């Protein structure tokens, strides 16, 4: 993000474990969610609705929010996919 001059408005330390209720709040504030898991990319229009299946995509095997997670406007990116991040953050 630094290379492109992007500055986050909020940073959450990796030591702070965000769990299901935290993920639920993030999902409720998002109209679009892009989740990268391995090579698979899920691009979902949620309209701010909290769906348990989508919520499960947010969480890792430990039940904590997967990292990295970034919210840009009403779009939330979970997991890393360079193309998705570039499309959303540099648009």
C-alpha cells in the first residue's frame, strides 16, 4: 500500500483476534465482499445482508477473521489476491 501512496484509516494489530461477531459487523457494513482462499476467488454482492455461508468464508479454521482483511468503501477484501486488491484499491 505504501508503494501506491495508500494510507489506512485504521489498523488492527494481528495480536487482536477478531472473531465471528467482529466479522458479522464488517459484513453488515459491506455491499460487496471479495474472499480469496488459495487460488479460488469469491466475489459476492451482499447488499449488507449477513449470510452465515458468507460469514464462514471470512473465518479461518481457528474461528478468527482471516488476514489480511481490508475494507475500501463498501467493499471488503478478505485474504490476499493481487489482482483483486489492485482492482479495488487502485480504481
